[in-house]
């Protein structure tokens, strides 16, 4: 489990194909940046761009993870060198500064707008229709591993319509995460609120 509070911005330095043919995954070597790896052991979980991964090698400020082809097909930002949001797994004694995050990407969103508004930034993301029911005003959403608060939700009409949600990003969030490099049209990893998912499941059972 994680909190969605990005601890550091690291960088994917190299990508190595794993043995197994075209359907095989890849091994990523990540420089952890300011993330302290002194208490991380092989087998521990680290969220990379919101996706929970298992450390298979630790070498000073670098660690490696193996990413399956299935995970690569369901996420963005794990298939090329570049900056990534990092967070170590939550300990029971830690403060829950964001919200409960599992590190399992539910779907991909598309950035519709990213522009400055006063001292902050407006981020609007179009989520798939199947995730729209989990979005609520002042509810939580994880975008590329960052826990954020939804300020507005608009359900779009049409067969391919999804849900457009808006977020206000303060300067600290811009500086401390990879969100500062987003542009309209960019795809992002989304994880909906875990509690909302359980509530929806319970209500659907009651309706049977």
C-alpha cells in the first residue's frame, strides 16, 4: 500500500528485455534520485509512476524492477527512459498524508488541459467511462502516482464519452513531481479511490 505522496522524482536509466521472446517483459534500472534506499531490501515494493513494482536489485542509488508485458500494456511511462514519480511502500506507523493507494493502475486517462491559473495550475483529465463512477467532487484520484483532489467532474455524452475531471495543482506539487511535464494529449496512469471501489461493489450486490 502507498499514500500517493510522491517521495522523490527518479529516472529510468535503462531498459533491458527479459528472456522469453516477444511476450516477455523488461527490466528497468532506475536512479532513485533523492529517495533513500537504505531501508529498502530486495523484494520490497516501490511505486513507479503509480504502478507497484518489486525491487529485484539494489545498487547504491539505483534499483531494478522487472515489468511484465501485461503491466506495460496497462500503463504509461514505464517503457522509455525518463523521469518518474517514486514512493516506497507505506509502513503501519507512517502518516497517511494522501489517501490509501494500492499501486494497481485502473486505467489510462488523457490530459485535456494543463495551464497556469494564478499561482497554481489547472489539470483536466479525461478518464475512461468505466472509471467515471468512482470520481466525485472533493474525492481522491491518483495520477501518475500522485494523490490529488478532484475539484470538478463532468460526465460526457456520446458512446465514447468518459468523465472529464479537474484538479488544482499547487506550486509544491508541480515542483515535487513529474506532473510539471504534462501536455494536452499526454496519457497518464489513473488509480481510483479504493474506498469508492468497495462502496460501488457493495451497492451493486444490494441491487441484485
